[in-house]
């Protein structure tokens, strides 16, 4: 017979106008330092404005760890039965499978804390919003290093990406990935569908590759990539593809955080130092470094012109994921 597990008493927290009950608050989620479920709640409360801004009005997939990050990981698209009546959702369609799902749609901090109560560690929002889920308003540049690619290379490529964005007149908002890479987000006008945004992202990735051919690849199939290079993952802009949001904790023993940074921090940031133990103090000191992300939106027309040029010159699409999943 398996040993029974003791359960700590639940606690109730006032989050804005809501009361959220946290069960098993003392369950250890992050073994490296022993942080608990309640510590995770306190982390998200500490970066509340930032996480709500990152998720606001977006369909959001949840990465849940009911036993802590040492246990099974659950990818949760559909909001489960029994959610509080005040929780907001958004319907998203999966035409290939003739299915739909009602996903979490964060509009207030209590929604985030409810999700943590449901054992969510990571928040993975769409790059479109509830007003029109088929028209992205966020272009995501994912700098994804291969196994033998070091972080100094990530830094070098981030500077090249910044250079290209400046030439385009686009404002990029960098953050650590919470893993080994870096992300840069660009607000775009919500005029194009996922296919066009992905096509624009591929054109950008090719330009970065042209400028740093020794360090960058756009080869889609992992088995065909040089393990010493960095993959600029344009496919993160495909429909229903998501990555961890700004301020999302990652499901690893250290509880690292996908952390907004300034461009002048790129050469000094150590992603492993950005954790649930350190980021709240940074947030209290600096505020949300992505606070101005919604102030301007970029037209991807120049990138679509680059795509047309590349295609005229014989560039083929190096690989495309499924458009949707259920």
C-alpha cells in the first residue's frame, strides 16, 4: 500500500475583488531551493502587473504540474469543469479536427492565481487576442540554441536581430526564455493571418542568417541542423504554437523565469540567475520592462516584401508544422 501523503491546510487569498483558495500550499514544487506551491503564488502576485500584461485577452495554454515539477507535466488547453463563474475564457477553433476549446483568457490577476491553484507553473499564450484570434498582434522571434551552441552565441545573434529590427523601424522587446535561449517580441498590426506572420518571421530569420551564417540556421528539421548553431524559430508564429510568456516560470527544479530585459543587459544577463527567488525584487526595482509594449504596432509589409524577394530568388519554405492541433 502506498504511503499516504499529508496535506497542509488550504489558505484563502484576496486577489483584487476575488477570493482564491490555495490547497496544499506547502507542497514542494521546485526542489533546488525547496519553494512550494504557495511560494509560486507569491511570485506571481509579486509580478502581477507584468504577467497580466503579458497574457491579457489571449487564449492561454497551461502547463500544469500537479505533483510539482518532479512529477507529470500536463498540457491543458481546455478550462476544466468547476472553474469559478468569474473566470473568463475564449473559444478557439481547430478546423482540421472539427473541434474547439474554451481556453483561459486572463483579464485580471485572480485568473493567474486560480491557474496556479490548479497546479499551473507555465503560461503559454497565443500571439493573438480574443477580439480576433485569427489575426496575431505579436510577432515572436525565438532564438533557440542547439545543444552545442553557447549563450555567448545567443547574445551575438540577439544583437544582430536588434540591428535588423532597428533598420525596419520596429521595436523589439527582449526577454530570457527561462531556458537556454532568448525571445524578442514585436507588436504588429493585427491585419494578417498566421500564415503571413509566419512567412514574415521566416524572411526575418533568413536575413539574420545571411548576416551571421556561421552562427545561425533556419533549417526546420532538427536532425539536419548544425548542433553548434542557433535556430531562429519562425514556426513559433504558426497557428496555435505557443511559448512561455514574459514572467512565466519554467518547469525546472530552479524555477527559472522568462524575464524581460533591456537591450543593454543582453551581454550581462545570466538566465539561470532569473528565478522565482530573484525576479520579484527586480520587478519591484525596475517595474515591468515590457510596460510600453502596446504603445506602437509595426506593419509586417516590409518583411512580406523580403519574403517575396526570397521566393523570386528560389528560396523554398524549409518546413512547416501542422497548422493546428486539438
